[in-house]
C-alpha cells in the first residue's frame, strides 16, 4: 500500500511539474503576445491600418489577392457616382448638359448587372465618364460634405479607363483606397520585434459597437483612429438615436452622455471620451491616430474649422487646425496624472508613414508592458 501510494505521489509530482512548466511557458507566451484593439468611428481608417500591417509585416498582397479586390473596387466606383447623381436633386443642382439626364437613367439601369459581374462594360464606361465630366456633377461632388460620399470617389472616378479595362488588376494603392464596411470582428496576426501582434478591428458603426465588449479581454493597447477631415461631415448613420449606445454598457464603461452636436468629428469625440475614461482600460496603453492628415490639409483651405468648433480662433491652416483638434481629444482625458495618450498624425494610405508611426508605437507598448510587470 505504501509503495503504491509513493508511486501515485511521484506521478502527481510529475504532473504538477508539467503543469508548472506549461503555466510558465503560457505566461511567457502571453507576455510576448500583444493584443491591439482598433477602435474609432466609421470611416476613420481602421481597416486601412489592418491592410498596411499585412503589407508591412505579412508579405503584402500577392497577385491572386489583388485580383480578389477587383469587384469591390468596381463597386466603390459605381457606388460613388450613383450617390453623387442621387444627391443632385436634394441639392437642387442641374446637369450642365441636359443629355446627361438620359445618361443618369442609363447609369441606374446598367449598374446592377455590372456590380454582379464585377466589371464595367464599354457602354457603362461611356455613361460614367460623361456624367463625371459634367460641371453640374462636379459641383455636386464639391458639396459632398452635405451627403455621404466615400473619400475614394475621385480617386477611382478619375481613373475609370484603367479600372474598366478587361485585364485590370488592382494595385496596392487601389486596395488601400478600397472601402468595404467592416461588420463583425476581424483579427490579423503578425510578428514584429520578436513579438506576436494580434490586431483586432471591429466595425465603427453604432450598430456594431455592441460587439466591442467581446474584444476587451486581455487588451494590451488601444489604437483609436480619428478622421481629421470629418469635421464638416455628417454621420453615416442618418439621424439614429443613441439608445443602443447608452444601454450597451454602464458603471463607467461605454456611456455616451456628452452633448456634442451630431457630426463625424463630434461622434468621434464622444466615443473617445467613453474609451479614454473607461474602467476597462485603466492599465491599457492608449494611442491616438489622428488620421487623414492629407485630406485635412486640402480641406482646411476651403472649409473653416469653425463649422465644427465655433470657438476656434486660430488660422485655417493645417498646422494650427491639426494641433487644435489634437488638443480637443487629449483634453477629454480625466486621468492625466496616471494615463498618458500617445498621439500621432497619420495618413493610413501612406505605407511609409504608417511603418514609421507603428515602429514608434511598438516601442511605447513594450516600455509600458515592462512597467506594468515591474521590469522597468
């Protein structure tokens, strides 16, 4: 009996040592795995950041992967033009050439089959080029802050001949500019500086935010993306109420109670406030990507920042406007003594810019992790 008991004890001790080794190994693995949560409103550039990580750290897009984007890019081009044509009536803009009214009818008749096949026929190409060249359509495009239009509209519509070619293969820039609304949760894993990164992208629309709580566990750092050029733009969610947002989480979590007016920038401020001061993220590094700096630099010359911030007294230059917007976000931090916000101005479609910024971000994350586990 004693001998049997001794044998059982030895086996138990071996089991215990195996468990201890596994736990140590798992602990080391977890320390080397960085979970990055990408948050922000719709159109802030989160999905483009994910594509950049694939380009920079995961070998990019091979030929077959590029080809897979063709139907989406065709859809983006067609969708942009149809949105502009639909907006003509509400903005009371007329075609410069009355013949374009017939082209508009043809556009809607031909786009269904084109989208389903993922190609632009010669007939549809002619219709789209004539419409896009019309001064009335161009005027409607210039007023796109009054309706919802994607940033990539002019990029694709100015290059219709190339996109409509039968042998068209999307370039990396075409892919980076493409827009497909994120629904659900998208994870991307890659290795950098001997660390394993798991980047989690979730949809930015209000209806998607109910899913965010499922991603909060074990987050190392949050990258919050802001659309700098969204200061004059309306929300994608037309006149939706905040009821779903307010009931989603409580007790210091995601509560949107601040009386910002409804615009993309205002929505982003409200959302950042709730994330920055969230009890879930007391020890989580918070990185602010002030994105689309290129679009802000172009737009600020035409549209003053006061359309969103009436109290703004600075010049309508990129430098002053960008710093002012940065300050609006950083001032929402109610725990400045203990929580630092790491801000970067970014252009998500510029690979070299994102590579440089992400390198700096990684160093911050590593440093903060060492502090958290008491090694720094």
